[in-house]
């Protein structure tokens, strides 16, 4: 691996940390900095989202429903234009989430994602989020 690839990998891993911080806070002001206009989210647990408007929806989604949403990155690995992440997410369900009224219940679930970059910006999120575990902890699934 040459020094340019290492520098790119490190820069992209830093961008992923920025992404998770924005997700935790619902901070949509960083969308243009982090996401490419052609960005797409591939996550079977969430509705389709793409482009900068979709990125704003994604970044705002969790903080609105879970004001104390917190992502703890457990593993991050980067090579060139791809970064893999395993994270634990916690929070309290205090607002509607995908049509589910607030339950006031706390949760802790994991996600694993592969993030692709182009010219230093996110172009694709491929994430597996433990949505069923979330629904169980909120008391809306057996």
C-alpha cells in the first residue's frame, strides 16, 4: 500500500467518525462536506434515501426519534476508498420513529457498514442495522 492510499484511508476513516458524530447530534450542517450529490443509502431496515436531501434525512432521523442517540464505533478498517465499521448504538425512544410512536424505552443495538468514498466524500452506505433487535427492545415486536 502506498502513502497516498494510506493517507486516503486515514482521511476517510476520519470522515466516518464525523458522520457518526453528525448522526448522533442530528447535525445536517455537515451534509455537503461529507456526502457527494450522488450518495445512496443501502440499508434494508430503512426507507430508500439518496442525494444530499436523503443524506439530510438520514442524519436527522435518529436524533429526532432518540434525542440521546449515541454511536460507539467498536471497529473501523479502511483501505483506499472503502471504510468498514462495526458500531453499537444506544438511546431512548422519545419521538416517532418510522411510524412507531415514542415508547420511552431504552435500547442498545449493533450495526455493521461498508462505506464507499469518491474524492473524499461518501457515495454509498451499505449498512446492516439490527432493526429487529431495536423493535424488540422498544416492545413493538415479539
